[in-house]
């Protein structure tokens, strides 16, 4: 009998990847709507979102291929949390 992680990892990985893509697509819209707020105090706008998007996508790929690998789970949910904040 398969364990829980190997049976449910692929759907969780790709749903979280879809959430990350949707959150990543909303960032330019929100940046445009808030264009009068000025530049950020640190770095270029959008760099942290790009890093979170890449991290979550890499984690989703690892989760889909090797569901028992905890690095994939951590990368995915770290990227999702980075885009939510």
C-alpha cells in the first residue's frame, strides 16, 4: 500500500504551482494600480516575487517527481508564502 505523500503529492504540487502562477500574474496589475506610491526602499520592484515564483516552481517539480523528498515540499510552500506576503 502506498503512503499518503506518494498518492497526493502530484495534485498538491501542481495546484500550488497554479496558485503561484496566479499570484505572480496579479503582481504587475497591483504594481500598476499602486504606481504613485514610489519605488521600494530596497532593491527593484518585483525581484522578490520572481525569486518566490522560481522557488515554488522548482519545489513543485521536485514534489511531482519525488514525493517523499522534503526539500520539494519546503521549496514549494516557501515560494507560496513569499508570494502571499
